[in-house]
């Protein structure tokens, strides 16, 4: 489930045209904690940069 959520975050950013640095891409995919990923998925719809997911 965590992998699917991480991919959903990356897909959302990609569709919105937000660049995803390699380090951020890896950081999202390596996270296996749904309690961390779920809020980031929600934020992926409103952030202006991928780095904002970690603020």
C-alpha cells in the first residue's frame, strides 16, 4: 500500500508539471510509512514544488 501511495504522489506531481529532483523522487519511493505518505499525497495537489512536501 505504501508503494502505491508513493507512486500516486509522484504521479500527481508529474501531471501537475512539477519537477521532481532525483533525491526527492528516491525519498518518496523509499518511505514505507503510510502515516507519512498519506498527508504528502494530499499536499501533492497544492504544492508549488516537490520539496514543499517535506515542509
